[in-house]
C-alpha cells in the first residue's frame, strides 16, 4: 500500500498541480466535511486547464471556476456548447432507434458527471441485420458517413462544427479493429434507462457494466489511464450497492479482466489516497477480492508528474494473457492477425507500440 516514503515523494513540487486539481474537483467517496475547505470557487489556472484537457476532463475542471469568471472563458463556452449538442444528438439518435424498434444501448458516453466527450458510442444488442438497420437509419437522418470498420461505423454531426468534431460510433461488437474485447452477450441483461435534461429516455448500461466497459477500454484499447476514468470509477462506485458490487466482480471474472481492474483500481487508490488521505472502502474491498494491488504500478505513479499513465509492457502482457482465456477475444485476435490491417489501424498500432516501449 502507499507508505509514508511514497506519500512524501508524491507531494514533491511537480505533483502540486495534480493535488490542487483532484481536490478542487473533489470525490463522491469523500465526506463533505473532509472537502469543505477544498470545494471553494477557484480562479482559472491555465496549467490546471491544460492538465484537465490532457485527461479529458476540461469541463469538470472549468465547473470548479467561479461562475462569473468561467462564463467569460472561451474554453468554457466551447466545451459547454459541445456538451449541449452532444446531449441533443444523443436525444435524436435515441428517438430514431426507438422509432426503428432496434435493440441498442448508449455506452461510454453519458458520464455520471457533466463532461464533454469525444463521441457518442452506440452498441447494437441485436443481430447483424439490426446493425445494418441502425447504420441506414443514421444515414437517412442526414448524419455524415465517415468510415466503416470491421464492427464499427462512424458518422459525423450534420448540424454543428467544432474544432474536434462530434462523431457517432455505431458498434456491432465492443471492439477495436477485429479485436472484440467485451462480449456483448454477457452484458445485454444489464440495460437500464435514464432521463436526459431534455426529458428523453435513453437506454444505457447499469453502473457496473459502464465501469467494466470504461476499464476494459482504458486497458485494452487505449493502453493508458487518464483522470476521466479516475472520476468515472469513483462516481460509478458511489452509485453501486452491495448487490451491484457482487455483480461487478462476477462480470470482471467472467470477462477475464481481473488484471486490467487490479492495474486500474490500484492507480485510482493511489490518487485518492494522495488527494484525500484515505482509500474508499468500496474500492479497497473490490481490489482485495480481485487479488490485491498491482505492485508494478506504484513506481510509475510516483515517478510521473501526472496522468496519463501508460500501461507498461509487462502489465499489458499480463492483461492480454488473461484475456486469451476469453474465447471470443481469442478468436477475434486470430482474425485480426490474419486480416490485412488498414492504414489507420497500422498507424494507431505503431503509435501505441511506440508509447508503450518509451
């Protein structure tokens, strides 16, 4: 666990901005009394914004700035406008798919706190024919077709232009290229509904499955840990009762993601201890039941100034070795290896390999 020497090292000068950022945003796992002195309205700090943007939580940070100041910030107006359009698009897409009577779920999109994300991810829970129907529905609705992969078709917003364009990714499998890293058939009974600020009812996964998908995506697709996932983990755990936690642990084991969770939850524990002086009980208990902390992580977190934290080569090997006991993952890996890679996939793969090895 995090000893005194490690804690002192975490508190060196180059960690101070990270500490300020974590405390300014706060934790749903910490008491209001503990955070009372930290949750004051703050002034905008460019260095903190740059750190937040690198970790995909720009709006989460900007919401800690005093209302009078943030309303005059171009950064705030950009991300707030983008989030508003993202919610409108989610509303539109849900209406289209509900009217089309297709079995779908919006996932990895609607965070448990207000944040501007890169795109809207929609997963087909029905047949391949249903997937083709979803693609055709969006095409007819005017969304701009961008590209089609093995199990994913991407559309761009037809209405609003942003520096980073809003996209819709329609998935037939939870995948990257041909590699299927989560079996949707094991997740389909965990669908629930939420109401958007617009009043539209949207189909989403339960908190335990959203957390499962978030960590699987972080470890296997992105091979890195960012603060967006730190806050998502804390918020999803806050929404779970004991029954949900038991379901989560079962899902982690059945989907062969124990090592991915140990790696991810260890970093989350270190950061929460660093910011608030303790590890949340739910987090600690889940980590213990999955085999305890991922020891290789400590040195990396102590030595780097702030996230993103790359998933090291040995950790990645351990994660993939475990996933090879998942038959769907194993078969899809064989398919991926036997399929000539596209230029985009090759570029992405080489970039990831470079990042892992350096």
